[in-house]
C-alpha cells in the first residue's frame, strides 16, 4: 500500500533510476494478482502472503522519534525523510527474498525447512524478517511438517537474501530423490579479494553455507558459486537477475559467475544426465541488457503436459534482442521450454523486481497416500493432491474466488498513486492498518502485525 520509488537499493539500477517517480500502489498490487492468475492458469498451485505493516512506526521510534504516531511521522518527515522512506518501503513484495526453502525429501529429518532471510545489507529490507517469519508460521501451520527458522544473525559476514540466490535442481523423472541445491554468493567475507568495485555484494558465502546447514541439506548435494563481481557492478544485485532454474533446466547468462566451467561441471555431475543448461552469451544479450529487460528474472514453471513455460516481464517483449533470445529458447527442441508468456509487472520492475522476484517456491510432496488431485505441483509437475496442502492455511491458498476477493480488497484500500510527501500522512497509516485488519479477518489469519500486538523485533 506504500509502494513507492525512493531509490533505496544501491546497486539496483531500476531502483536508482526511478527514484522520485510517482508510484501506483493499486496498479502494482493488481499486476501481482494478474500474474498469479496467469500462473494459476498454467496449472500451478500457489499461496500468497499478505503485505507487511508500513509505515514501520516501531522502527522510527527505535530511532528516537516519540509522541503520537502522527508526531512520529511528522518529525521523521522533517528531520529524516530518508529514514521515513526506508520505513515505508514495500520491498517485502519480492517474496523471492523472504526465505530459502528445502522440501522434506531433501532434508535430514524429512521435514520442510525454511530459513527466513535476514536482508541485512539494505536498511529498508532488514526490517522485514520478523513479520515474514510470523506470516510464514501463520501460513505453514503444521509444525510437524514445516519448520520456519529464524533469520541468520545480522553479523557482518552473514548477509542472506533468500531464494533469489538459491536454485533447486532435480531430475523430474526422479522428483522424490534429494535434489541439488545451487547457492550463489556475492562475496567470501573471509577472503574478500574478489569483490565488486562499485556496488555492494549482498550475499556472503558464510551465510549461504549456514543456510545449507540449517536447512539440513546433504553437503554433497550443495554447489556454491560466486557471482561475477563485474556483473554486480552492472546491476546484478541478486543471482536471479541472471539465472533461473526449474527441475533440471538452468537458464543463465554466461557471465553470471566466476569460474563458469567449474560451476557447470559441478552442477552437471550432481544433477546427472537430465541436466539441461541453457546459456546466453554476451553476444546474444549483454549483462546490461539482462539487467534492463530482466529476461532471466522470468518465472519458469512446469505445465501439466510436462513442458515448461517461461513467464517473462513485458520489458523482454519490447526489446528486440531479449525477445529474440526468448524465441530462440522456445524454438530449441533440446530443452523443455515450449511457451513464452509475457506479463506486465511494470510497477515492480521499476523497483528492480520481475516475475521471479514476486514468488517464493515451496516444493511440496504428498504427506501420505496417493496423489489424486487436480492441480500441479511446482516441484514435480505432477498432480497436487489435497494432502500436499495439508498443514497450509487455506485462506492463503490462491484460487479464482481468492483472486476476486483480493481484487476487491485492493480496489477498496490501495491508493492510486503516491509521492514521497504522502508517506508522512497519518491517515495513510490508519488506512493501511484498517486494510490489513480487514484482510487478516477475511483470510482467517492469526495476528501477525505489530499493530495487532506481535513483536516487530524478533525474527
Ligand atoms: O532488494 N528493490 C529490491 C528488489 C528485489 C528484487 N528481488 C529479487 N531480485 N529477487 C531490492 O533491491 C527498491 C526499494 C526502493 O528503492 O524503494 C528495492 O528494495
């Protein structure tokens, strides 16, 4: 509801270039729902997370602002407008950064493990984890099946940006076997020799390793790679700006990582024969073009026919070279990608988030018995049985009725547009809280927000 362009994310070109622009929160939310509907039409089961509470009054108070909520907003607006913007960011919309997930079949205790990302490298995002964890606990309610871990401590060497830097690869013919987990980091904090010169490296090797441990993964099935520091300097702040994977397919830019040959060799050994790398060379598309079009930030999903659809941002369609790459991939009989679907997620794109940023994969397997359902599992591409969704809060499972409900709620509560001046308006805060109260009641969700009495400080 406070989606705005404050230019808060250094190293994220879209965020920097659109700073100060008038935002359209209602359009942003409606674009997200339309994208979910399109993905649902491809046969993919989805859940959704409600927005976080913004402005984050508790964070402003932590910085010493006192008095009524209106006083706090007014003082922050005059004395520290940058902090106010940070406390108003809607950056939680990019749920690829919410957490890293390992499904039951990959973990030592055969439970699904989720590590909330600490997002410590950006102040406006570091306030997300406590509410993210409360939400994930409210959605994945079965503690026997799902463990939602705390974010890693925000130590200097523990920058974690969640699933944006993690890809799970597996042979769809053996989907119940443990998968390969591909972790990409920006910097080795113990050996920071190779690092970007201009923009920050957000993910540390130390954090990626720790996430793999907390997820209870077999170390032999984990592959770690370092982002190319030159790519970070050109705006590749997350790996998902230059790579996307699904099942055994990995679409990536040739200059994504250091030591490209070793990385691909290690992945090929781990994923074995089914591994299908699709590389895009700088001659076809430069890193700078990948950053402006977000070709690689597409959602890659398996459809019930066993083929895959690449859900691209419409910026790709309007870029001659990027759309030519998409067409080349679609027409190549050696991979499973048979369809390209273009979606308008422009409001998100203007802050550096494409279709892939707007989702977090939670692979599900049947809890027991045979899969006899109707929808398609994002993990296996096979039928999703009702029991796969057992232990998940039904109010947050997406379907056409929910889409209509969410649309009506967005139309009722979201502002058409916002400028930086609007963020200090106490009426906006009151309206946002009323909207979140209405939503949590409609969805039958437990209390998850600070204004509902949940601690905003513990993640
Ligand atoms: O962290 N943008 C987000 C975009 C995150 C995209 N997610 C993935 N690549 N998975 C970021 O840089 C901009 C907010 C602002 O400037 O107001 C921002 O936080």
